[in-house]
C-alpha cells in the first residue's frame, strides 16, 4: 500500500475540531499531528478548507445479494456507499436464500471479499425454525442477530413467543430488531381495503403501519431484553412514544434512527407517494422532530440508512404492489449535514452517532475513530461545494433517488477505505476493496 498524507484539513473526531494532518501507512493511521513531513514516497491529499471525518459505519443496509440482484448487489451498493462517505456496512439477512446459518454468512463474505469497495459484515437472521443456529453462532464473525418481530419477507417473521424468549435468552451477540406488530397491521389493512378497495392512497401507510403497531412491538422487545439480560438494539425508531423506552447512556438497550425518518414526514406522501413507502412508515412531523431531538440528546445512539433499493418499475405499483424501501446510502451523510445547516444537531453529533457509537456498540476493532493505530477509514467533506442529485450520478443499481434534483449544501470530496482512496470528486476507484470487519466479541 502507498503512504497517504492528508494535509490542512479540520478533523472532526471525539467531540473536537482540530486542524491536523494525517499520515496513513500500510492502511493504518501512523500519525496525527498539526504538521507532518512528507515521506519520500507518498500520495498527498490537500484537505485545506475541508472537514475530515472518520468513515461512517452504517449498521443497517439491504444490498439484495444473493437472490435479488435485479434490484441491487454488493458491488453496486458498496459503490454508492463510498460515494456517500460510508466506509463500513452491516448487511441484513432477508435475501434469497435468507442468511439463517453461519454457512450462508460465509457465502456472503466471499461475495463481498470479491466485490465490495467498502468494509463489510453481515447479520445472522432469526426465524421460527433456526433457534439452534442462533445459539451456535460465532459472535466474532457476525454483526449481530437480526429479528423481524413483524414486517418480514419470506420465512423470517419470528412470532412464536417461545422462540423469541429463546433468542433473547440465548443469543450470543447483540439482537437487532425490526419492531412492528403484524396482527395490528393486518387489521388496519382490512379496514383500509373496506374504505378504499385496492386503490389505497400512500398517505394511509402510516395509519396501516401504525404507531400502535410500532410501540406494542418495541415495548415487547425491551421487556424481553430486560427480563433475559440481552443486549438489544431497536432499529429505525419512528414514533415519539417509543422514545420513552430508552435511556441516555444505557448501552445494553439502544435505539437507532434512520435518515429518511429524520427528514420526511407524512405530508411528503402527497408528492413522493410510493417512493417513500417504507417499513416502519414515515409518520408525523411531530414524530420526526422528537426523533431529531433524541439524536441530539443521546436517547437515540445510532444513525443509519436502512438503504433498501427496489427498481423504479416495482415502485410504480399500487399500494399493496409497490414494495417498501428506498435507496439512501449515497446521500445519507449529505442529508445529515443538511440537518446541521438547519441547526437540528451538530457535525460532532453526527460523528458520534454514525461513526463512534456503532464502533462501540458492535465492538468493531480499530475503526470508527481517527486514532493512531486505527485503520484509515476517512471521509473528506467539502463545505464549499454543493451537490445536486442527478440520475446519471447515482451509483445504486436502481438508479433513482427519493431526493430528485435536490441540492445539498456540502459535497463528499474523498472517501478512503483502509488507507486506499475509493472515491474522489465524483470518480469511483474501481480497484479498491474493503475488508471484513473484525469484532472484539465474546459470547455473552
């Protein structure tokens, strides 16, 4: 690997802003100092006037491989990730076949080793039938155990109380849950069909995938975690009521917010319709504002995307035919920075929730911080350059965005993966490859 010297930038790291140079050797940060002499053989990146952040760790993505590669694949979506400043992703198990065993995890790692530009890890999925696989999982080789307590695909809904109890009692690693109560949703679907037939407007989505469905399921997950002393991470919180389940500083029971739930609100359905249909649903402006506040005060400890692409053609269906999910990973950091411009929270908070906190929660080795001895995972942001969303510049395979023609205040200048430039000023460096994330985990 080349030596890489980043000069003149303002580092945002561990709650501080400091103007420092960074020297990377053999993929790792060798030195951080106000002025570093250039080694004899060295690539130099001038970051003057720019912000230098740790690369983001996205703990929830759906890259669709294997089995659903007409929508996306690890190669295309990792390109979108690095273009957006995300250097590490944790991918979810609802692919085809689903990732319900360690053998499936290793198969996905083989694909990522070959194709991924970003660093990678995968969640082991739980089902009503694979409790023994969950018990036997190696916690050092997975991001965690993913449990769909509602809103699942295929056979991944876990709705047997005895199985849920077994998972929470025996899971060897963190449990990440999708929390929506399926019977509540089904009953709401019946009512919607009685009122609208098959022509249900997308504005009904937050009523069908209701706040009651979310709160009931999240409350159950938290109660199980407390009873069984499990480590629980509740994904994509969408309601103000659910925030009462979490405490600042409690690292055993934590919560995540996703960028679309921090940006959109229910009035957005009138213009974007199916494009922002997602599970759990985007809800009221008051919910969005409460979640923003929870990000700022630490009740929400993690920021993520839930990047979930579908083809444009699939998204043109009627309410029950248009799939849920939207592509977000390329513009998520820019969207968070836009919220900084609106004084929702600070850049330091973004770095804490999207870089440091995921590294701590998931016990990631030597990533998530700008520290000497850590891997050189870095994103350089240029506050002087705007970014306008253009279809021709979207790297996700689906080739569309829920932010059509939006202009962001900042731009992603450069993304560095383990000391290698993966993206620079609009250009993907196709020879870059990420690494499998190493975890400092032991069985609980």
